[in-house]
């Protein structure tokens, strides 16, 4: 077998160049990291769906949406523990502001207590707004949903 050598590369350099190319290819693209705004947009959707489910007394769906909401908070903490717009770490502000409300929501959902759910939900909404003020996002004010943005979903769930 005849080896063809590139006269422009010194001996062994072709092998090193090939190894460099293979190493670069094996790294692949950088993993996608959602922006804080993207995570919070999904959080807003979950907030709305949580309200609609609890208002309809669909407790399994309310529990699911609360789990999803918490998962979004964890994503915000994992991907954006700090943010350029504030000196307050997101990783500290989020749990401190929302922890009590989430626990209250969990209890209200578990007890299927609509009055307690409403109170806890309003507490979570206030906690979100407090967190926005604390992290220099006071321009973003969250409110209790007045209507559904999901015309293709019945929040009452299936009849048994």
C-alpha cells in the first residue's frame, strides 16, 4: 500500500491535523441552554394553567401543573443562578420568594380545598411579583388569569 504524503505538511503533522479534526468533530455543538425569558414564559403558561385547573377543581391537573411550575423554577435556578440585570442571585431569590406559596398550594391541592387553593395561588402570584421587584424585573407584573388562552383544553377534566 502506498501512502500519499502532503508535501506541505511535515512528517507526522498530517496525523496530528487529522486527530485535531476528529477531536473537534467529536465535541459536537454546544448544548442548548434556554434563556431566562424563555423559562419564565413557560412559567407564565404553567401559572395560568394551574389557576384554570384549580378553579375548575381538577386537582390531578392542578397537581401536575404545580409540578411543572416547580420544574421551571428549578430550570431557572440551574441555568441562570445569576442574571446580569440584578445583583440578587436568582438561585436565592426564587426559592425564598416562592417556597412557602408552593407548599401552601401543595397542601390545598392535596386537600382539594378550593378556598385554600385560591388564597395560596394569590400568595404565589404576589411572591412572583415580589421576586420580580427584588431582581429588577418589576416591569413584569403577574396577575390571576381572567380567561383561558387554551380554547382547545377543558380544564374540568374527564367525567368519571
